[in-house]
């Protein structure tokens, strides 16, 4: 029996290991990933997570990407076929960043952007966001308020 993604198993644990000069880097763990994602800045994080969301079609995109040149992406995202194929839940729960750690839950992707919430594991605070821009602002405020 295949276990399907739901909003709990689809949450990504973002471990911020460095935060310098307005730039963050770290790793992302999740049951929906076959291996951790390493990101060098927030833009890199967003692009890699978007590739995973597209590969798994969860949450479903509001708009489909079209191209004039058919072809494959240069690198396949580390998206698992099912929860049972991803990183084990215990390993995900044990992952922690050197600066901070938060859960990123993308609930919908309406109007070609993300909606969802962040759960900051160091403070227990939960913040909702209605767009990627709002997500960026919330992340920046929390991470650089800490330093």
C-alpha cells in the first residue's frame, strides 16, 4: 500500500546553518525528499523546493509551465515517489540548523505563488504567509532578529 503525501508529511524542515550579511544557507530535510537539499541562499532554497513541488505535483500548481523547447531539467530534484521512499521521519525530526530550524508547509500554490505557514522550532511561533515575498520577509525578520 502506497502512503500518500498529506500536509503533515509534506512539511519541509529547513535547517539554517549560516546567516551572514543578509544571506542564509543550510539544508532541507523532509519525508518527501530522497536526500537533503543543500541551499546556498534563499533564492536557491525557493528554486529547489519549487522543483520538488512540481515533480510531486503537491500542492498542485495554479499555472503550468510551458516552453517552446521540450527537454529535461539539468538536474532532477530529490523528490520521493511516496513518503515510504523519502527520508525516514526520525531522521527528519532529528535534523537541526546551527542558527535556527523551521518547518515550511506549502499548502496551496494559487496565483502562481505559495501560501502556507512557517513553524519556528526555537520559539514555537507559527506564521502564515500568502506569497513567496511574505515568506521571504518573515524568514529574514526571524533569522536576523536572532543574530
